[in-house]
């Protein structure tokens, strides 16, 4: 590793597993102190133990990020304890599947609360702190499903589209104050929720992978690599960007990819 985040303080939400965990581990390996957020204390603590065992620095903040009060407390306490906040990764999301005409109010609102509202809460609390110190990087996790329609992904895709729009607006509002706000749109990444979804499809994983131009499902660490770029000085002139990491899926018009 190259200490690209040495001396910096980062918060990663929903970091108890999947993409969030990979980001927390990568940031710590690059020298950052990482606050590992998750609503499950055991998962968060396991990630911190792994980071500290490898010589990194990390702590937990257990919170359900759909609560604006808990998100604000997490960000303010982190900045107060460490004297700064350099990186915020708004990664939490609540996947839900169902056709539009079958989506109950409660499920729709639950998806938005964790996926879009929590991102807003995090940015609203972090921006004043980062502006006061004259620097900061906010990285939001959206989805390729926020760029194009996906059947049964109505709530999730719409919430992620909102994350993309909110990212661009915040980037414009903060660019003159030393803050960069960007969004990553992962495609299919090998996490437990994706595995459950893929296994339920006709043809299973084999057929699903065949629909991806890269001919494979992505890994959480590959998204963490993108997040590291956005967190580091290597992206110092990048703000308001939508970085897609989906193995080529959104590049397709709709026809199947050419045979290898």
C-alpha cells in the first residue's frame, strides 16, 4: 500500500459487509482512521478487529442511518474526537424487489429511508465540517439500476437515481469550498443480496453472468478501488462525477453482447 490516505479520517456507512467493508479495509490499509458504521454491532466490530489486526486504525459507530439524529451524531462525534472529517462514504442501501403495482407503501418508504434519506442526512451533516476545514471528499454509492430501468427494481432504482441527482447538486454547491462530491454506480457485485437475487433467476448464476459483457460478477474490492481514487488526492479535480463500474452492462443498447 502507498499511504494515500495517511492521517485522514473517514466514515463508511453499512461497512459491516460487502462493498462497505471492502472500502473500510482499503482505506485503513492506505493509512486512514476509519469509522465503521453498521446497524449490526457484531458485524462492525468484526471489521474493526480485522483492520486493527492488520496494523490499521478503526473504530465503530453503531447506528441505523435512516435516523437523521444518529447520522448527525456519528459525523459530529467523529469530527470532534479526531479534529476533522476527510472522507464520507454514504454506502447504506435497502434493496427490495417487486413490481410497481405490487409495491406496498411501507416497503417503498423503507427503501428510500435507508438509500436516499440517509445519503442526504450524511451530506447535510458533513458539508459544514468539511467546508470549515477547506477540504473533504464525499462518495455516494448509487447503482447501475439508478441509470436504467430494471424490472422489479422500482423502489431501489428510483432511490439510487435520486442519489445520483443529489450528488450532482451537492457537488455544484460545494465545489468552491474545497469539497468534492462524487457517486459510484456499481453493477452486479458479489455480495449476499446479489447471490440471493441471482439464484432466484431462471438459469441461475451461469445465465446471469452470460448477460454481462465482462463475463463475470464484480468483486467488492473492485468498487473499493474506485472509492479509494475518489477519496485520495489523485481525484483532486473530480467532482460531480458518476463513475460506473458494471462490467459494461450499461454500455449495451439492449442486444446481447457479441460472442467471445
